[in-house]
């Protein structure tokens, strides 16, 4: 590259007797990629100059975020013990009620949820409620426990296995997801959380915040057959009202 002229609207790139015009929104990515290739290719050189129109050279950074599973940014230890799902024998009700949103998804059994399962459920909810302007979603749990595994037919010993995925332990009756905002209708919220329930390997129930309902809060239990021998998941909704 003999020279690169950067303007406010477009960038002209001269390359072996040909001139290419790249829009400004694509120039940053191209320029950064060319800088990485410059040390490896001897005949490639990059020079920043002003445009022929006497415009100041502009440099901007474009940040792209790709879809990935939930994972903690910092962790003190690479591996942890397997542990067990906590069983609340003292009558603790922490995390059993809705705090932020208007509707919630509560698990009926203790379970260990992986990062990929939470990501799939979170994406299903966002895809459903994105049509509601001002809608929000809260995830009350986060996968911060590293889970390891060893290869098949491996003898005992020789240390702990390698890292496999992130997970979190969710006790019984814990709220996993909350949604609300934007005047979301009850039917839309229930359908969104039903789609998320299909992504989780545990029975869940649909709960409504007390401030949302005028009378006694209604609870809709989503009983999903999670057994391996079932060919398809059959969802049954059992409404428990004032009766």
C-alpha cells in the first residue's frame, strides 16, 4: 500500500495501479487489519496522510460484540470443587420473590444451570419481548462456577480434569429471570418465559409481582416433561387462582 488518504467521508487506497474507495465506516477495521499484516508482508507499507481535499485525517474505533455464553470476567481460581446444590433447611426465602420486574420465572427444583442454557433462555426472552418498547430483562443468577471434565475411558487419578464450562447452582424456588417495563401484557410475558422454560432442564413456574395484580397474585405452574425418554416436551399450564 503506497499510501492511504483518509477523509471525513471516504478513504482512498492505492494498490498496485488501482484505486479503491472504502467508506469511512469500514476504514477503521481495514486499517487495523492492515497494520497487523504489515510486519509479515515486506512489500506492504501504510502511511497516514491528509486527503487531497485538505480534510483532517480522522481515526475512529469500532467495537463489535459477538454472541457468546455468559462467563465471569475475572476469577480467582481456575478450578473449583464440584459441590452440591444448596438445600434450604432453615426456612430462608431469599431470592424467591420478584424484585425488579413485573413477571418472573421460578424453578421448582434445585438444579445446576450451565452458561449455554442460561444464554439460550436469555436469547429466547429477548427475541420475544423486543417488540415491546421499553421492556427490560433481569437475570437473577450468573454462572461463575467452573465445571471440569475428564476424557472418556480415563483412569482415576492424575489430577483434576480440564475446564469445560461455567455453571451456577440454583436452589429450589429461586427466581431465575424477571421481565417487565413498557406496559408489557401478561400474555406476552407468559409466552416469553414459556420459551425460556423450554431451554432449561428443570420444572419452572410463571409468577406475577404483587404490585402488578390488583388481587391475590396469580401463579401459573409450567410443568414440563424433562425426562430423556420423552420425544417431545409437553407443556401444561395449571392456573392457581383465588379458589
